[in-house]
């Protein structure tokens, strides 16, 4: 375990990190006039399309789940009136809901 107790940097070198500031400037014409504008447009449109897709998915999921709740409630009430098995009505509901989701 004494391998890990070795000081790789001296105290003066460690103190130098406090004064160090990273600075990078890309001044090439290719980067300034071609690459940077291209990547700015790619990022702008890609992020917009990704956000729009997720918004559509979330809205569609909430509409689908909220629209199926009244139908499920009606199935439960109908099973009480008919005297049929609750499981039979739930299976019927799930099959019909799956058919509507797949082909509707």
C-alpha cells in the first residue's frame, strides 16, 4: 500500500494550479466560417426536434391513459349490473383497448 502514498506533484506545482487559466481561441477561417455555423445550426434543429418528439410522446401517452379511464370505469359498472365476472370484463376491455391502439 505504500505505492499510493507517493507525492507525484510538489507543493509548488500544486499551488500553480490556482493561477492557471485555460484559454483556447480557434482562429482558423475554416472553423469560424464553416464548422461553427454548421454545428450551431445542427444543434439548434436537433434539440428542437428532440424536444418536440418527447412532447408529442408525453401528450399522446397522457391523452391515451386519460381517455381509457372512463371506459374502464364503465366496464366496471357494467360488470356489476350484468352480474358477470369482473375478470371477464377486464379481459374484454384490455383486448379492445389493444385493438384500438394497434389499428385505430
